[in-house]
C-alpha cells in the first residue's frame, strides 16, 4: 500500500521549530501574526508529517523503530540487515537522514565533509556542543547519545 507523505510547509515548519524550543503558542501566534487555533493546527499537521517522514525512512531502510519523537524529528531503531542501531533525523535544513551506528575510517570516506555539515547543523538545532576533534562516526555517536539524554530515552544500543 502506498502512503502519501509530505514535508511540513514553511509556516508549519516555523511553528514546529518554535514549539520544539518550548515557545508558547500564544507567543508564536503573536510573532507570526496568526491566531492561536492556526498555531495549534499547524503544529498538529507538522507533527503528523514529521512522524510519517520518520516512519517512511524506517520502512525504506527496514528499520524497526523502538523510540520516536516527531516533536523533535528524531527516531531510533534497529536495522537487522546492517546489524546496527539506526538513527533517523529530520531537520528543515537538511531533510531526513538515516544514520547507522558503525566504526569506520572516516578518512577513507568521500562523504566526510557532508557528514560533518549535517552533524554540525543537527548539533546546532539541538544546542549541543559537537566534539570537532573526533571522527564523524564518533561525533555522531556522542551527539545521538546526548539527544537521547535530552529526550530521557534509555540507551538501547547493542
């Protein structure tokens, strides 16, 4: 069965980001010059869309999600094909990304600069200090562990 999904609109994204930062709906309505019911509806739709994006990314990559937060655009699960803990992230800046926990030599990978760009943006979104002296695989592990702490999730990695 084909499931339709879309990214949140620009306005929904603005509301989603502000709510994620714990800005009150009345304050968001005032800032955006919209009604409070508009803010509530935009947040609800954005949350639903982010949830569908996370679930779809998991399904495509055959990941079983164990924990998910559409309010924060983050999910964790397990991919039996890769035998790895997997992280799915959503950010308006870079969209949806799937990360597989692994040990690797990032110096041999052509994606190192792209990984760093996304990890830095993600760390900035979450207001987490990213250790720049580590390889991207180690920095990602540190970042995801910190994100799970913020969400008060148990670390279920293998």
